[in-house]
């Protein structure tokens, strides 16, 4: 669930990028960074293959809000193009604020859009406008979370309509997908429409622990989408670059500054992924020839 602020200092880019040499030597996996518009992001383009610029925010009528911090997006696209890194626009996310400054979950917005062909068409048109305006390489749809049944069908329709516009223009389509029961609305109907899915394998519910993204959680998340019929080369495993306790989240880099051990997975009540766990997950991705890894 993309509710926390991702942490993107150079040390964390190096964490995955360093793995990409010995651990990923046998093939060419994707390393995908979600980069939010509201953060001051330091990006080492040699350490990643893709950037998902987060987020373009949908409105109730299906139209997108104006993309925020466009100077940042333009700069990222320019630098990424020079480095051979692809840039996608990530549409959606967990929440937004309404005109009165109140927090709203975007699921309700997506539900209304998905159920209405006119509003779906508005969204697809606006997304294509952003892709073309900024010279982007693709779209990552982040609807958290369609429910089984009619909601899932509407999600599938939206993905089909996006695919029909993106694919002929040489653009790619991905989806950020939920895990456990939050993943039930993502069906095999989209597997022929997406290039890959970004599995948000974190914030797993554990009533007895703050550990929310263990290695076993990663195995279960991947198995959930394999059972839906997605091929291994369509599965990108998400890892958290943040710690979580009962009350909230904190950036991995901030945990280290407070004294957390980079090789452990817990500190002062926060559960996180240390280097050893990230390596273990990377080795699993490599051994199973998954599409790659992403981080939030």
C-alpha cells in the first residue's frame, strides 16, 4: 500500500544496485524506483532501470488533476533519457486531499471511474496526454484496491482501454498490485494487457509483530500472482525502503541515523528490511528469473 513517503538517498539506491551485479549477473532484471513529486529526490540513474513518477491523481469525473511539480518531471525525463532509464507516470496511489483539504482514499474515485465508460475514456485520454506531453515510456496504474466481482471487471476494462492506446504507440503498461485479500480484485484477465505487475509486498498484516515485509511474505506474494496465471517474467517484487511500527512509518535512512543496524530487520519497535533480507529477496528473484524488483 503506497501510503508512506519513500526514501531515496544514494545509500539506498546503492543497496539494490550493488545487488544487481553479483546477484543479478545471469540476466537483466528491472530495478524500479517510485519517485514522488513531493520529495527532494537524489537519483543515481546508473543504479536503476525504471522510474515511476508518483503520482498523477484522478478526479471523480475521470479527468486527471494537473501533474504536480512538472519541472521535476521534465528534469527526470531529460536525465533518464541520457542514462537509458525509462520513465513511467504512476496514476493513482492510496490517497489525495479534496477541495476542503480533507484526506480521501482514491479507491472510491477509481470505483466511480471504472463503472462509467465516459469517465474511463476521460481518464485514458488524459493519461495519454501526459505520456505524450512529457515523452514518457509508459503508465503504471495504481488502483488500491479493486474488489472481486464488478469492481475487478471495471479495473480490467480500464486496463484494456489503456493497453489499446499505449501498445500501438510503443508504450508499456504496468499495474501496482496488492497482496493477500487486497490482491483479490486483480485477476488473470489483465495478464495479456500488462507488461508486468509491481507487487506491493509490504504492509502485510501481522497482529503479533511489526515485521510487515518478511522473506516469507515475499514468497507468498509472488505465489499469489503465479496462481493467477502471471508468468515469472511479469512479476516485479516490491520491497520497502521504510520501517513500520504500530503507529506509522519512518524512512530507512532515518532509522540508520537513529542507530538501526543495516543488517537487521527491527529497531526500537520498527520492522524493516535490512541488507541481508534484501539480498535474500534478490537471490530469490534471480533464481526464479522474475522480472525484477521495485522499491517504495
